[in-house]
């Protein structure tokens, strides 16, 4: 199974959280200047990464948007 690394960042000033694939340089470039890397997750899909990210952040379980 191919896995990808996902990063989770938190901004101190806006108290915002961003998560994206480590390969996404455009997303990283848009982070606030005071953002700090909280952790990384390796997962086989975006959905699997979001399940783990939500668990680690203490959020409700991830529910993917329906494709209807």
C-alpha cells in the first residue's frame, strides 16, 4: 500500500489549524508566519489521514462528504 505523509499545523495568532499532504508546497506557503507543526500522519488515503488527525486533535470522528 502506498502511503503519503500529512502535516498538521496550528497558528498561534488566529488559532487556526491546517492539514495537508506534505507534498503540497502551495498549502504550506499559505500558512500564517507563526504556524507551528503539531504532528505528521502517514496514511494510505486522505480519508484515513483525516480519521487519525481528528482522533489526535480530540475532534468528532471524521465523516467524508457524500458524493451524491
